[in-house]
C-alpha cells in the first residue's frame, strides 16, 4: 500500500463518515 493510496483511502473514509 502506497502512502498516496492511504491518503485517498482516508479521504474516502471521511466522506463516508460525513454521509452517515
């Protein structure tokens, strides 16, 4: 897993949390 991938994953998680 690359650091860049991890960063995008975190952003996705943030969006999902905001959706909830």
